[in-house]
């Protein structure tokens, strides 16, 4: 048990440096090519940090562990909204760009509600997967279209550009590599610890695996919040949640339909409810304050205690 615990701690260090490289490289690229940090957070950063969810869900579904495959996506989205945004807002109040409220948040809410309606009987078929995957393709095309139109958002502070775009790319690649490696190290050892404690497949997916694969998002958003780059901190979470549902779950179900009876209405209610409550938080002064961050974090703690007890 000692070795897995030490490896979990080591993986957190790897994730921190991976997030730091990724934020530094992507922020510099955003300024260099005239693309806003918000768009970068919604695309490159969000997709890169969601790679562990994609890998874990596809592998889990292929070997018949649908509970982990679906629980990973649902748990990750709950963790992203409640734990990551909660912690980030407690570190530094997060300014919300109106674009998130007008378009990206509604996309996340619609995708979440659509998943709940389709998955109400515990199954998510191949056609549903194809529909979701087409959805993420359309979302990506729209994000690129906005970027090409020059819809640039001013950050809260001047972002320093590195000496060369090649160095930016190197930072991004190294960052993504460290994030994927660190997540894999964390999940493998965390699951070993969880199984030793006798937890079920669904609980493992909703807690340990979900939190483990969301560590890149946590590290990236916390680092961005510490550097007061809140466009990336929030955009990373919203983009990751959209990606988790439409791309991760969509691609997983397209490859092999998922079916499990271990996910209940409460789990789906917490996922949709936490996303829904985020909207009025964002609209209040277009800022997620420290008090609202505390509320979000308490929701996550309460839900986790419920699962474990």
C-alpha cells in the first residue's frame, strides 16, 4: 500500500509541472496568433487535459467495465465544476467572460441534459455516441470560426510571449505529455488503493478514477488562477466538460455501446444540478467569487461523502 501512495503523490508533482508548461505555452501561442486565451482554454487546453478521460473510458468500455467508463465522465464533470472551479475561485475570484454565458455554458447544459435523457435507462448506444461526436465536431468548427473572425478577449494582465513559437509548441507538447503520464500514474495506483479498500466499480469511476483523470484540469485551472489568467481557468473547465460528454462519451459509445445499472438518478441529478447552478453564479456580476467557490466545493465534498458512506 505504501508504494501506490508514494506514486500517487509523485504523480501530483508531475501534473503540476505539466500544467505549468501547458498554460505557459498555450497562453503565449494565443497572443502570438491573435487568439484569445478563452478560446485556447476551450480548445487546446481543454482537449489536452481531457485526454486521460478519453483513454480511461475507451479502455474501460472495451474490457466491459461500463460503470467505470460512464462514472469517469460523470464524476469528472462533477469534479470539474464543484472541486476545480470551487478551489480556483477560492484562490482568486474568477472573472467570467460574457461569451461563456451566451454560448459555451448553454452548450454544456444542453449536452448534460441530453445525456441524462438518453441514459435514463442505463444504456448509451452507438447512435447516441455518433450524435454526441458530431456535436463536438460542430462545436470545434464554431470555435475555430470565432477565432478566425478575430473575436479576441482581453486578459486581466499582459501575457508574456516566449522567444519563439517553436518554444511555445515545445512547452505545449511537454505539458500535455507530463499531464497524460501523470494522470496514468495516478489512476493506476489510485484504483489499486480503492480496490484494496473494497469499493465498487461505480464508486471507483465516480470518485478515484474521475478525480484522477481530472487532475490535469485541476492543476491547469489552479495554476491559471494563481497567475490571474481566469479566462483559461474557467474556459478549461467548461471546455473539458463539453469534451467529456460529446467527445469522450461519444467516441466511447461509438466504438462500443455502454450499459450499466450502477449509475442512479442522484448521480445524474448532481451532475446536471451542479452545472445548472453554475449559470446564475456566472451571471451575478460576471464573476465567481470566493463565497460561491466555497458553495461549489461543499457540494462536491457532500456528494463524495454520500458515495463513500
